[in-house]
C-alpha cells in the first residue's frame, strides 16, 4: 500500500553529523525532510568515541595534518581534497561549538582553559577534540537540539529508503537527474513517495556486511547500494577499515575500544603478555590502523589465540576513569576492570573508505544527488582513513554541499512521481530465508574478504555472493517488502561491490592486502577503483 507523494525542497537520508549539518544549513532556504531508518539519534555518529581531528594548537599546523593524512592514505589520497578539508575544518568545528557542542578541556600551565587534545594512531601531534570517550553522543545532542528549533525541518523516523527515483528510470529526456525516493514506513508497512529538487545521502557505512563490526545494526550500506542501483559511480570499496580493538567478550556486542586508549599509552600484548607492535612498526601501537589490525591478525593466527590484550592498567586509575568513563563502565559490566587488568580485543569492520564517488562538495554523477559523510568517497581517506578524520570530513563536506545547492540559480519544481507498485507480491512464507542469507553473506565476507585476502578467497566469495544475490532478487520481487528484506538486499549489493573492487585492484595498498599481490603497484598508485551499474 502506498501513500500520496510528499514534496520537499531538500530530502536528507540519514540523521548523523553529515545529514543534520546539511539540514541545518539549508533550513532557511526551503522545506527539509530528514528520513532516518530508526530513531533520530541512532547513527554511526552517535557511537563515535574518539573525536574530531582538527588543527587548533600552536604546536600543530595544517601541513602536519595534511602529511599525516597522506601518509595514512598510502598514496591514494587526493591532495587537493585533503588540503581543502583540513584547512576548512577549524571553522566548521567552531560552528559546532556555537551550536552548543561541549568538548573536553583542561587547565594549561597558566591556569587558563584550553581544549584537552587527544592523540590517535597515525597522528604526529595531539589534535583530537573530544568529549571524553562519548564524542559522537555529544555531537548528536547538540545537532538534534538545533534541528528541533527549526520549523522548516521535518524528521521521519523509522523510515527506510528503498530506491532512488531518477529521470532516466522514468524515461525522461535529458541528463539523468534524481527526482525522489521510495521509502518504507516501517511502522505502517506502507511505501511513501518523497520528491525533492535536492536529495542528500548521509546514510553512513556498511559495517554490518561483515560478521564482526564495531558499527550499530543500521550500518547496512543503504546509501551506496541505492546510488549504485540508480547508476551512480562507486569508488574504492575494497578499502574497508578494520578497527584494531573491538572488545572480545561473548556477551559484548560491537563495542569499540577507542584508539584514544592507545593514544594515552595503552600497550598491545599477545595472550602471553608480550608487547608486539614495536616489531611491526616504528610507531608501535600508534601505527596507522591498517598496520595495527594486520599485526593483531598475524599474532592471532600465529598463536591460534582468539584475541590479544590491550593494556592501560599501568596508568593511574583516576586518569583512566576520568578520560574513558564509558569504556571503563562498559568493560566493568563484563567483569573487566581496565584500571587493573588488560582488555581482550580483536579487529572488527569499522569504516568504509570508499563510497559513492563525489566531489569535495558532495556532488555525484547524478544531478540533484549528493552524498556526504561516510557514504561518499571524496578522496580524503585514500587507501586508509587517518583516525578521527571522518567527522571532520562530514562537517566540511556537508557545509560545502549546502553552500553549493544554495548557490544554484535553477530550482527544480516538484515532479509528479509514479506511486510505488507492489505488483503481485504476497506476504513472505519463510522468513528464515532472510535471516539465513543475512548470516551467510556476513560470514562469507568475514572469511574470504577480510583483513587479508587472496585471489582464491575472492573468487570463492564472488561465486557464493552471486548465488545469494540471485536468490534475494527473486525473493524481493515475489514478496511484500520488509525492512529486513531491504537491508538484506543492500548488504548483498554491497558485498558484491566490495568483492569486485578487491578483485580489480591487483596490488596490496593500505587496507587492501592481497597475498597474491603483496606489494603496491605504481600503476595503481593514483587510480581509483570505480564501478558503475549498467542500467537496463
């Protein structure tokens, strides 16, 4: 069953830092709809512990931050994009503070308050602005409070995008343009049609395509999947960042132990208690994430252990509980007192460095469609994201996207879009098919397309995912859609994109490690892996 078309000037899919920032910046220029698949505070941003990397101290400089980002990106960053985002970052952070964001501070030697800057892996200076270890939660609070004060913004919770509506799909002449979105109202199980002149993907990443992830359940790659199905270019999806330190406990679900813990002196040890990062990289535990994750994976495979230890117990207990109150409380719930004992940790899928191919202001190949935040690939991260650069990118790129659309002289009038057609679909008779395929995709990706890959593993993954995609497609057309089915369809699409991208890149670089091509290839050094779906 479908509802009448709802018309807006701006339609934002996602309610994290990127989507909320964009919505606030265009609110005075038209009606804004924010569509979010759960409640408005449920986003990857809300779970971000570390903070925002930005140059704010006299000991730091834009050049230092640029060089750290380029080094972490393993030769694949677009330097002009890196410089733009880093140089514009402090002004955007200041705007966030003006909205009510409260970063942690401390007293300097003269008794004056200054930002309490943290340090994380790959950074040569302390530059991480944070709110203890719940930075994302504080950002969401500030942004949602500001959004609530705007009458022109309407939020649709528990609404999940199905597919983009484009002029090409409707058989209209001229360049392809995004006109609207079909959206499932999860509570009423009805399909809504939204139209807008500007549509912004701010849907976050795809961590749930893997069996083990630090991401919340919402991270099913929806934005990349629907953009790809609409014909937009997708870039560099082979570069999936695995966070080195996810809490390992049978009852703990997807709990990340912030890199800031290592930034404050935590040491990685084998299960036998031996420090090991010093033999893998000169920066030890503060090496870039791809190196730390591979080192942990190597040590676990060598010993057969199910985890390694992250030990900060040598620091004063008062410092640990004050700096990391959320991590301390959470670990204590599972019987681990981090002031006295090490934390069992394993790597887990954390961040997609690729995404919908965009300019630095979020523009995609489809007119009227923008992508900001983790869903987009601007070229900032290259082959490996520098810690805490993601929130910075979200702030800067959503601001630039808003400025671009506000400057456009041509306004697209609302188009009468065709309502959703369910055809002869019936209620699903065996929901176990959805849950089984979901589990199989995630296990295949973890086993064959994880931290270390081979050609044989990738070919096995391609074969199995292609079979699952065919089965899911048939199921999609035969049965009435549900949110579980839509997310399953999306993770199957994303899995296929990651596999094809990994097969195409015949080298090892950054987060993509293929044992059959163990070295970087200069020919691939500045080449993005770009996939486009051919529209039928």
